[in-house]
C-alpha cells in the first residue's frame, strides 16, 4: 500500500513538472516511469478509467469545418500555409480536439500558395515509427488503439465557395449552409434540404474571381420555393475574417428569376467579346436593389424587370459600360432610383420604362458618354427627376418622356454635350417641364437642337440659369401654357438661339395663345435671332430684367403674334400599296408597279406585315424563320415570339428613298408584355454576327444610324420600335433577319 502511494506521488509530481515544461508524456499506470520516446497519455483522476480519445471533427464532403482562431493574421486564401505540427495539447485542448495555435508564417512560407486552406490533424512525431525510436511498441502494435497515434486527417475547406445564410446571421454562423463548389451546387444543396434552409437569406460569395465551372448561372424561385427575399453578396472573406473585403467577379452571365425582393451587392460580371446574353438579368415581383455592381461585355449589361409586380428599383454606385446594346435596362411598375451610376460606350446607356405604374424616376450623379444612340432614355407615368446628369457624345443625350401620365419633369445641374442630334428632349402631357442650371453644347452638329421641350396638355415650361450653345437651334420650346426664360444664355447657334412656339402655332393643338416671359439672359453670336417667340394670336410676350444681345445675324429678337395654326394644303390622295398574301414558305418573289402603287405590302397568315415603299426596282421575298433556325442564339433574357427573313435584290440596303416597315403580330395571350425587335447583323463581332436590338421609338421621331461608329454605310433606323394595336412595328432602310422578342 505504501509502495503504491509512493509511486502515485512520484507520478503526480513528475507530471506537474513536465506540464510546466510544456512537454506532455504518457504516464504508465504500473511502474510510473514512461520509456523514452513513448507518447504521453492524458492524466485522469481515476488511473483505472479508460482514456477518452481526443474528438476528431466529423467531416462530410459538404460540411464546413472552421479552424480555430490563431495568433497569426488571417491567411490570404491564395497564399495559405498549412499549420505546422505543435506540441501535444493540454488536457482541456485535447478534449475538444481544437487545432493548436500556430505561429505567423515566415515570408518564405507566405510565398508558397496552396490551392485551398486546409486543416491537418497531425499525430505525435513518435507515432510515425510504430516501434518508437528505441524499439518500444506503441499504439495498435501494443494491443490498444491509441488515439494519439490515429491516422492524420486532412480536411480541405473550400473557402472560395458560396454559402447561404438566413437573414440575421453572417458567414461563420452554424445556421449557414456548408460551403459548396459553385452557385449551382449551392442551389442543389438548398433544394435537397428544403426544411432546413427556409425564409429570407443571402448567398455569400468569396472575394475575387469566381471559380465555379458553370457557363451560365441561373437562380430561380421555382427551384427554391422555400426561400423568401434573396440577396447575392459578393466580396466576402469567407473562412477568414468573414467580412466584406472587395467584390466577386463572374465571367459568365448571371440570371436571377425570383418572386420576392432581390438585392445584389459587390458583384462584377465581365463577359468576353461577342457574348450573346445579358451579363446580369433579374426578374421578380418584388423590389430590386443593387449596389456596387459592374457589368461589361454583354449583349446588354444589366436587365432588371419587376413590372409584373409593384416593387421598386434602386441602383447605386454601379457601372454598366462597354456592352453591345443597352448598358442598364429597367422595366418596372414602381419607383426607380439611380445614384452614382455610369453607363458609357453602349448603343444605349440607360433605358427606364415604368409606365405600367405611377412611380417616379429619380437619377442623381449619372454619367453616360459615347453611347451610339441615347445616353439616358426614361419613360414614366410619374415624375422624372434628374440632378447631376452628364450625357454626351451620342445621338441623343437624354430623352425624357412623361406622356404616359401626369408627371412633371425636373432637370437640374446637368450637362449634355457633343450629341449629334438632340442634347436633351423632355416631353410631358399635362405636367410641367423645369430646367435649372442645364448646359448643352452640340459642337456645331448639322440640324442639332440643344434642348427640345414640350408640354402639350397644359403644363408650364420654365428654364433658369441655363446655357445652350453651338447647335442649329439652341433651345426649342413648344408650350400650351406659360413659358418662362430666366437668365438663359444662347450663344454660337447656327439658327435662332431660342425658339418658342405655342402648340397652336406648332401643330394646331392647345390654346391659340400662351404667355411667354423672357427675364434677363444673354443672346449672342447666333445665326438667326437671339430669340424668337410665336405665342399665337391671343398670346403675349413680356421682356423683363437686363437682357444682353450681341452679334445675332437676324436681329436681337423677334416676337410675332400673327403667326397662327397652319394646317397645310390638302394633299392628293396617296397611291395604295399593292397587297400580296404570302405563306412565308417558299413564296415567289414580288415586285410592285411603282407607277400604280406606293409600294408593296406582304401579309403573312398571322397578320404580320412587311411594307416596302417605292422606289423599288428589285424583287422582295419574305420567309418565316423558325425559332430553331435562327442564324444565332437569341439572348436568354428574352422570349423569341416569331422571326422573318426579308430579301430585296442582292443588297441588304434598300434603294435610296425606299424604306421597309415591319409589323409583327402579337400572339393571343401575350398582351401586356414588353416587346422588342432584334436584327441579325452579319457584320457584328468581326464577322461572326450578332443580334442588335433596335431602339425604342422616341416622341416626335428620331433617326438613328444602325452602326453609330460607321454611319457612312447608310443603314438607318427611321422609326424605332413602337406598338400599334396588336402589332409591334419599326421602320428601317435595310433587309435581313428580324425577330420579335418579349420580356
């Protein structure tokens, strides 16, 4: 008994000394003195109890294992160093099997990158030799399973992979999913666990380049009906600090089709040249919110659609440049708000249509430049508000159309320079049009207008502190109520600096007289009058303040109350079109007799029409094109409705003076959709071909070159796309393959 106590006391004392020296050795129960090189077992209060093995994390291919915090700085996922073996853990550490803290990596270690962070459980060095360095047998060879001598367990933790977390939690929370290899794998995992992961939540993406293998990413509520609102959040340091540190960049298109609110933040989509799809497509019934999103290289940049619901759209701090068609396209029935957005070097910079609702459109600090057709194009039934907008070097800087409702138009602190046709066009029905501190400089483009303002249903027009320079006409106004010019500058224009006409004078509509006030301002170096006012026979003109005039060719100003409605002379009845009904399948060519007819109208069985005007000295054919016979894939963001191929002789350019009107029939059941007409351009993408979406028609008409960079080819869009009854139409002067698509 005394001998047993003696050995027990020796063992306890010896064990304390060893622990203080940070060397843990296995104490033998019978003789108390471990052989050299034998791993130490955990000391227990009851020497006869079976030692409890250190817990090893159970890992499945889809389960995330989070390493313990270390003293070292959080490793960069691209240059992570595997923790080096450490001394044996203390009893408390072994009980939880937490990897021991590691020392910070040396510069040489940091320079050696591994494919992904790993967590390696390393055995005691003595376990690497079953006989021990002195021949003593340990572990299984001694007849027992020694937990300290278990096989090493290496767990690869794919920190670069996406996870989903429920609302109110962040990455690292136990309620989040394990990381998955791709967004598609994450969707599959969520689909397979519909009762575990439910409700509102967010997909978190690792910062840097997205490494999934998809060629197209699609996220749909039909696959994940158990989820609620959805956020897609890029730029996260997953598995490290679990905070937002940058952005996530995709090189494939991303599509989100949802039925609740959708938010995207810190995401970039960069597609290669010739891409046939929208870089980013979002369709939902709820709100759409985007912040710090960049899209380039797509057929269109970002297409956002929530017009089937009542949700709003908000886009901030984002860039949609260098896309083929429209940089940012929005169809909504709610309010639309954009702030700090760039959309340059597209065919259209920004296009917004929320005419199906009554919400306002608000644009703050917007920059568009070098868009071939229109920089900013807004159609709304509510108010349109622009502040701090720059739109230049296109055909039209800004087109603002509030004729779908009673909305007002407000433009302040904005610049529209170097636009070949119109700097800014603003048209209201019954609402007011107000410009404050606006500048246009058309750089002497032939036929250009700096600003074109109109309210045809009784709204007032007011322009204050604005400059209109170097256009054919600096400022052109058509009003049906009071017009006020305060401290306006019109200089260097080829014609009149400012022209104001009542609706009655302009087009025989509205009252036969309006009140026009010119208060202060400067009008100089204009090729016509400084300003010319035609208010109608019962109108008036009032000059106030100090007005400066200098070197205007026709005189300082002209006020003419005598000019009135001029309906024009009665024209002779126009020639009819020769109507030919065709099947669209191998019909004989047709050519009109231009002495008897104004042109040729070909009508297909579904009432789609192709009308080609004279002069026309070539034969015309029309053939229906099936969806699976198109010359190239249509974008996935649209639904192909029907297609036509039209030929006229050997050239795709019609004879000079001739034009072709296409009117696609809208199939029954598709009423209320938004439609577009696409043209297959065989010269696009360096001869590989590609679809060009024809622009939407603008109020009052607007001609666009099909190829803004090479207008000398003569291919023109004479009337943009518009809906007329049960048809969707456009008018061009070239032939080829066209398709009607729906959104």
